[in-house]
């Protein structure tokens, strides 16, 4: 599937599955269910929206404003001074 050979991934794929005892399997299942149940909460959805969309947009906006201001300053100092 992957055209690039990855020796580490190949070695990991060849490792045998370690069977979980029933208590450990139940604990993993409880943890997975709790994480999946939390995905439906509004706070988690808002956090995903913030980290996935809003924060990158704010950072991009700040970078654009900074660049625009820097270019205006450079123009005032070097171009308008002639």
C-alpha cells in the first residue's frame, strides 16, 4: 500500500499480538467508551473548533497584519525618503 519501505513499521507489524487479560480489556474498553462519549459534548466540540479552525485563522491574521505593517514601515523609511 505504501510505496516507501519502512523497516520499523514492518518490524512492528510482525510483532505478535499480546493477549489482554479480561480486566485490562475491560479497562481499555471503558476508557475508549468514555473518550467517545466525551466527543459529543459541546465543550469538546468547541475545543476542536478552536484548535482546528479559529486559532489557525487568528495566527494567520496576525501574520498578515504584521507583514502589512512591516511593509508599510519599510516603504516609509526607504521609498518615501527619496
